[in-house]
C-alpha cells in the first residue's frame, strides 16, 4: 500500500490536462492542495493502528493486504466495514473523503461485467478485462473516481432523442485496438486528483441506445481527456490554522474522441446491462452515503451544541429539541445503512424482473434500506441548516475576516464585542465562529448542501427506487383483512 507522499508523487507525474480559470494547471496547484490532502488522509488512515482494521482488507484476487477503497465486498462484514470506515474518515477530515466513488464503481462493474459475459455466453471478455485491471489497481493502491453523470442536454429527452447525440457519452467507433468514445461527464468529484477514472452509464437504456451502454477505465491524464476543474475550498487562514483544511474539486470530464484500449473496456453495447450498471453504482453509492452523511451529522451536532454554549443558551428547552432532531436524522441514516449491510447478498432487484442472484458472488447491500437511509438524510440537508441558523443567529453571516481580527487597532475592540460566553476564552470563540462560517455560511458550504441533496442521486430517485421495490400490495392486504374486505 502507498503512503500519502507516494500518492502525491504519482499525481505530479500525470500530464497537464486540467483547466482552471482559463489556464492549464498541474495537480500541484495551490487550489487543489486541500483536495490532495483529503485523499492523502485515506492513505494515512490505512497505516494508523486505531483505524487500520476498517481501512484495509484482504484481496480476493491475490490474498494481499490492500486498501479497502480498492476492495470488492465479499460478505456482509465488508459492507459494514466500508460504512464504518467512511464515517470514521469523514469525521477526521470534516466532509467527503473522495474515494468512495471509486470503490462503489468498481463493485458495480465487477458484477455487471460478469453478468454481461454470462449473457453473451462467453463471447466477450469484459470480466476478465476488469479483473486484470482490478489487480493492477489494487497492487498500485490507486485512487479511482467514478464518472457517471452525463451532460444530458434536454432533460426530458432520452439519449437517442437528443438533438446532439453527444449529450450522453457514447461509443462513436469500434476499432481493432479499442473503442472511441465522445461525451462529457459532469460534477465528477475528486477526478482532478484521481489516478484512474471509471466511466459507466447514467440511466436505463433501450435497445437502440447500445452505443451509450459503455463502461471502462482510463488514467486521469489519458490522451483526449480534458478536465474543467472547480475547486471548493474554505478561505485561506494566516493565523488560526484549522484542525484539518478540507477541500474538494469537481470536474467536467470531457472525452474528445478518446481511444480506450479493449483491455480496459468492461461493457460495450449491452443496453440492458448498461441500465443495471447505472442502478448498481447508485445503490453502492447510496450505501456509502449512510457512512458519510451520519459523519456530517456528527459535525452538525457538534456545531449545534457548541454554538448553543457559545451563545449561552445551552439550557434552553428548544436546544434539546433541536439536538435530538439532528441525532435522529444521523442515526436513522446510519441504522438504515447498517441494515442494508446486514441484509446484503449476492442479489439485486432488477426492475421488471425482481430479485435475482447477480454477479460472481460479491455482496450487494439491500436496496430498500440503502435507499431509505439516503432519502431520509438527503431530504434533511436544508432542515439541518435551518436548525443551525436558528441556534446561531446572524453572527456567521457577518463575522469579521481573520485579518481584521488581528489588526492591532481592532483586536482589543473585536475581542470585547465578539465575546459571548464569559467561561470560554475569546480566542476559542473566534476559532469556533470562523469554522462555523466555513461550514454553514460560505461559498464552499453552499456547495456542500447541494452535494448533500443530490450526491448519489436526488431524493426523487430514492423515492422511485423505494416505492418500485417495496411490497406495498401486501400492506394493502393487511388492511383489507383487518377491515374484513375481500383480498384479491
């Protein structure tokens, strides 16, 4: 397994295909350093005795000890540990840790490539391609980013009905040495600081949309791949360092007639498996959300509790009510994810088919509970912010800049007027308000809220998944029996 330093050295060897504010930049750009540090924390955690058991696994391919972010889940314990690892790491960094997209994508492709080969009666070698790539990925302890969401063009039109057929990434040519793909994947988190980009479909597809049913992996600097990068960082500090300087970066990943070698192609043309691949990645990623969102809930709870103390209102009845609500949201999300892990099987609910064994025996979380947890917590994002707003008052919106806090003319006056709770040193109160402002009332904070709602799928998608899979008919029949009605 690599160290953080080895990861950074590898990044700096990648070609310059990142575009930011009109210029080409390297992965060592100062605005990407917080993102690099976040990913770097996952390498450090795998060597930390306190958390090593959660962050490492044994490869089912080689028997070697590997980073869990490179692992295919072999049983329910693996699913539990992925969830707990995600929560623990997000608590340490302060938000998303970036590598869950990669592990969720490789678990989806592992199952889909196997089933596509089986459906093709062995005439394709997708799963063999994937396993060779996975062994390389594991041995080199690489960072993967998942590129799923397409530009989509006119949102009410299917891929094949778009005026511009490139609105969804597609295969435009098949050659002897590989496939040529064209399109753009958007909102791709941490792609700028990833070693590999795993590409898969974004939706269910019809028979005439086989060109859009494609899954593959390419290096982050692969020829023809261009990334338009948007970092999300907190304000730079000069005096009062944060405990961890979290940041993230999203990319529009443009595939400009990119040649993908056949050995890196894991699906190509099988429309029915393309839709399942999209569904399966979403399921794995929503399960990851039951680790990261409770961790964010832990931070929100800490903010709410501390802001009540700083404001001197911690004993008020409404504070207890708000704290209980934050705890409930976070722990119900975690409990749903834990149940999804416990009920995990090598099975998948396929729309129109039902539950069936799927994949080579690797474990898939229970869909109902993974979606329930994601829907509950995603729907609560802005309500949680409303709670913070009520407890904090207006202070975060207008809090002085760090430079003013240390201006020799202003510091004595600002120390005097910022102080609220006389039992907390004013410098500690200043550190708290600066972080609160970062988290809840900044440009980056606003991005986090949007990501919290839409990451892994908007709540409407979870609602569709839940209602389409849940046995509602049997519940109606319970009521009919109790009411003495005729049961069909």
